[in-house]
C-alpha cells in the first residue's frame, strides 16, 4: 500500500511525542514493504519534495500569518489571527490535491493538523481518498490543542473554541476511521459530538522501538547515592514541572536528587531556573532517553492537563523505572497503581509529596521496579503495533471501495 501521512511537522527532532510516533510508524510500514509518503507544513514558500530515510517527504509552505513551530511565541493579536485562519484553511488545500494527484495513495493517515486545518477532511473526501484520523491531542476541539485554559482543564469547549471550531464536528464525519492513542482522547471527542457515524473507531496505544530508545544494547545503571527522581519531557506549566519542583522541595527526601531533562519556551525555562535554588534539583536541558533513565530510580509524570497518552510512561517502564503519574488523560491507562507505579490526583494537596516520600521505601520501590519492565512489553511490540495499523488501513480501503462516502 501507498499511505499518505498528513502532519504539521516533518522534522521529528523539532517536535515531540507525536512526531516520534509518526516516524516510528512510517519506518515500520516502510520495513514491512509499504510506501509511506509524508506531507507536512514548512516555513519555506511553495511545495517541495525531498527524501528522508527512504521515505518521500513533501512540505508545503504555510499559508497563514506565521509558521507555528518557531521557539519564540508570537504576540497575542497574531495568534488570534492565526487561529481564525486555521479554523478552516482553504489556502493549504491545493498542496494536498497536488500531492494526491501525483502520489495516488491508497489511503491517507492524518495526524496533527495545525496548518492544514480540518478542511483537509473535506479535501480528501472530495478527491476520493479514504482517510484515517489519528488523535494525538485535542486540536479538533480546542484552539490550544490541550483543552486547558488559564491553568484549568476544560470540561467543555469555551466560547472562543466553539467559535473557531464551528465546522469541525460536522466535517469529522467525512473520515472513514478514527483512532485514539488512548481511550480517554477518543472519548473526549465523542463526548463533544465528533466522529458521529464514522464506521471504524479504535483505540491503538502508541509503541516505541527498543533500538530507538537504546534498549537494544546493554544499558548500565549510573551508580549514585540516595533515591534519584527524574522528569523528562517538555518544560511547560501544563506538564506540571513546577508542581513537581514544589512537591519535591516540600517532601522529606534525605539524600535524594531530582533531575529534570527537557526544554521549553525560553521565558518559561528562565522562570523555572529562578525557582530552583536547591543543590538537589538539576535542570539538565535536552538529554536522550538512553542517557537519562540510567541516572534515575523513579520517573515522575506530573501532567496537569489531560495528557492524551504520555509515552514517557511507557519509556520509563521499558527502562525498568517505576512511574509516579497523575490521574490525567491517558496516563492511568498505562500505570497500574501499586504494581508498576503510583497514581496521584494533582488537585489533591499533598498527594504527589506523599508519593515521592512513599518511594523512599526500598521494599516498595524494589517491588514496583520488578514489575515495571514487564508491563512495558505491549508498548515495545513494534511488529504487532505496525500490523494493527496495516490491518486498519486495509480495512478502510476495503470498506471505502464497497461503500464510498457521499461527496467523495
């Protein structure tokens, strides 16, 4: 099969978990004999074609007021204009039509759509290309893609999101299949009336290749004294990094350290560094998983927003590290409380502090550590994961041939 992947960003090194998942899937399909083709946005004008790792990569220059993947955040008025145009960006659709005409894919696999907008759902239906939408976040519901506003998780769409998402619910019915990377993220969309009547609706948790994490070779643990707690990921308020720092500073954790790996917006990084005046807390900047996990005993995933899945949990478990995770989004779908980690409620005062202190206990930590790596096996089953997507794409192609969508 030739599979067209539509995504916002082509370069995995510039993105995060969604980009890593996308490229892992494309590589797996390539190695299984399929032909993945990526179409992504770019800061350069026009439509260009390159190749990366044996995969054809098309990039269309953004037709909006700015490209949203620069490190510095644009001013609020420009962001408002950007979201207004991105609500239904008809100016980007010509790229999709040209690439579909040239590549003639059997099926399109849509991932993160900022820049393309959900106009792509209509475009692909109109050109008769069967479509699978994979939900990595809440972009279709929320202009921030997080369902979080003013440090509060949103139970429903706010007025601004309803205004900028007027066509989305109806257009979501044009896809042939929808996949949630967690049950939580799929249910969140269905709760808002999205994908009603879409015949194929699945939950497929993400997977990671062991060799990409550095697990295909021997990983030596770094010797250290005391319990080393660790955080790895983006540095932002919604990720709960500041919450973790405060809980750690309040906890009784003699001899311990907290290692924080990752990067974020420049202003927030400066803010965090100003908060850290403790020799036991270190901000490391970017560190690869293989370098980071051997340095720590316990990984903390303190997300305040409803993380769609949070693959850092699976990565930590794969390295044999128990995880303290928040009861947010898809995180509880990966942590079995008291077996391979501990769950805490971020809004309950003291729960994170208590979890940190609990894992000072050598016996409890050893028991959770023993069960961590076995619980990661489903998330490392690359062959099974790729086969699941391959079967889904074949099903969509077969079903669309029998019952083509109206308007396609």
